[in-house]
C-alpha cells in the first residue's frame, strides 16, 4: 500500500518582499519499489507567512553562501534549484530523524549549469491569489 507524508518544510523570506512555503512530499509505494520525495514551493503572502511562522513548527530558512558541515549520521541531499527575481538557489535537505532544508545561494552560471545537467528545477506556485 502507498504512503504519503510531509517531510521537511520551511519558510523562506526573500528580501521581505516575497514569501514562500517549502514542502517536501514523501511518497512511497513499497511493493513497486518506488520512493519519491519532491519539494514543492508555494508563494504566499506576508500574512500567511507570519501565521505559519507563529505556529512554531515550520522553521524560517535563511539562505547560505556555503554548505554546512554534515554531522555523523546525517545526509545532505540536493532536492532542486530555483530562482526568484534574478537570484539563484539550490535547496538541500539535511536528513536524519528530523528533516531540515538548507538553501544555498548560487551564481546564475552555476544555476544554468545545474539546470543543463538535469537537476530538477522547482517552479514556485503562486498561492497569493
């Protein structure tokens, strides 16, 4: 039987102008040997961002310029690339019993190279309207 769970989730505040909810869907079909875990990005308004943040169980993810050290027993998995207003990012998931997103800021050249090599591009879905 297939199972569906929400994995990592996070909030991303882009320059206090645009706001995003990142959600990892974990879908497993054991008898078929299928496991997929895509990240979906939803653009939300500031009020919704603040509401979700104040609930306290969805962390705000601050972009980094280099990857963090990976502690023993953890795995850092690249999920997708995305762009917002001519800024470029890679989303990683730091996995263990608790999954957390890491957002890495990258150059346009690296973004294009990753896209051309087949790395999945996450296109934010607009939930504002």
